[in-house]
């Protein structure tokens, strides 16, 4: 479908992609790259500018404030946040232009005016950009479904922020129909129209540039393995995977588990140590390789070389999270928990187990391992890339519809 938007705007059309809020975790960078590639495939004539809040007096003031807080509280500043160079690498090949700007609405409005941007997206927080329309973004309602993982203050803040977004934005994009249903349930009266992005895994050409055997040697992995690519946050439920592995290795002692991702959860600082202590009691510590944060291309190579990827999560804002997205993009099998958002995936590569049930997961892993030697090899990279382009094109079309709606509403709004 060709979306005719910005009828009153002259060529070339310029869109600003907002990095604020998406640079705080690796999955955010992947999401921002997906937005850029989706738009690029849907309309190759677009100019895409990524606005990165990393330079200016307000940025400097915030950094000094964070340093002061860390000294006062004896709490070190996190080292897991991606840096500007990570964003540059994530955006390679997308044809975007990166601009470092200050934080705050004034800096954003000035930049949008200077670059003559026609719209901004995806906005992690509501924007006050004057003449420039914008599209908001909501991630998930985990605090409603798993409030035990949040403080009452965090739940109240999220409720306030989500209400503000839904009553400030003309258009809001989400990653799943499950999130849209939650919005309908918790915020039935709202201003924003919701646009749900389709599940659109798509590998770049660089995704196949590292050989899986080389990645295994580099990270000292031998023998067949399953892989989990999640941060060690409690809701990701690594514990169920560890228990399933303890059951599985009794039948298949040759198998091991690789885990990538940061090993800290700010809400439960002792969670990783507790997991490893339990693994020690189950005598599987030597079967678990915890690699922490590794280069993205190494991670993709390890996914390709695995028996299958496992996604045990208790909650996600998008089908399968980023890990299943990567696995399907690469033609790799995945075993996912059967939470509603995950079951939105309709792909033969993805099977499901009963959420939180280690026996169910162990059985699924055993069945996948039994089929591993005889299953068909993944399609060649060119075919996987072509499939991904079709998916990203469909995603880009929805993004353009959201932009069109926001732009039309902005033009029709009374001037103040």
C-alpha cells in the first residue's frame, strides 16, 4: 500500500528519529535501527536524521548530577549503557545522518526547525516541538501485570507517564497487539490513535559476517549449546532455563547453555548471584557460559551456531522480544514462553513451552535436540535478507500511516 502523507509538504521529505530513551539499552538501539530500515524500505526517498541528546549545557549538567548522586549514595554509575559509537554501528547501512544535540524541548525544536524536519518519531516522552508533528511510542504494561517487580512509586510514575503520552500524542506506535489491548483496557479514553507494528524480523548483510565457529572459539564454547540472549532481569526468568538444563543434561550431558547480556538487575541486585548459587547446587555451573555484553555480531553468530534460542521471559512488549526477532531473522529455531505477546508469532521456526515450567521447557529442548541433526539448514543469507526486506517494508508502511495521522491532526489543530 502506498501511503500518501504530507500532502502539503514539498520534496524531499525529512524525518527526525529520536534517540532519547532508546540509547539506554541495547534492545533500544535495535528497535531504532528497525524504525530506520522500515522507513527506508517503505520510502527510499526519505531523508532520515537521528537526533542524539549527547552534547550541550543541559547534557553536561545532567551528567554532573548523576556523578554527584553516585558519590553521595556510594552507587557506581551503570557501565551497561550503550555509547554513541554503539548507535553509529547500529545505524550503519541505514542511510541516516546522526546529529548530537542537547536535551530538552527547546534544543529539539531548534534542531527540527534548522533541519526542516517534517515530523519526529518515535518519541519516548511527550514532545513540545511547536511546529513539528510527532509520533509517540509506548513499550509495555509490565508494571500492571507484574507489579511485584516494581516499587509503588515506579508504578505510579509509569501510570502518569503513559496517561500523559496517550493524551498528548495524536499517534502512538506499539510493538504488539497485546500492548494495544492493554491500552484499550487501562486507558479507554484517550486522544492518541494506536498503530501496531507488525512482527518484522530482518537481518542486515553484516549479520552473517562472523563465522559461528570463530565466535565459539573466541568465547571458549565447545560442543552443542542452546542460547539465551537476555539481560539478567528477573522477569526474563533465567531460573526456569537453568532448572530445565539441570533436567536435560541428565539425558543429554553433551549439551550446554550460553547466556549473553548484562548480569545486573537494578531492582534485584543479588539476582544473578542467587541464580548461579542455585546452578551450583544443581551441578550445572560448568554447563553454563555467561558471556555478559558481547559485540552484536558475535551474538548473532552464536545464535546461528546454537541448537536453538530460548526465550523464557515472563513479559515482553513485543513478540518474542529482541532475541526471537534475531533468531527468526537468521533462520534459527526458537523456543519461547507461551505468554500472549509471544504467541502472536506465527512462524514455523518458533515453538512454545508453558511459561515458568522447567519440565515443559526441558521437553521442548529435548525435542529440538532430537530433530537438530536432521532438520533442514537455514536458507542462504540472500533469501533471509529478501524475506526481511518484505517484512520491514510492511512495518515501514505502518510507520508512515502513523506519521500521516499525526501530521494531518497537527495541521488541523487550532494555532495557539
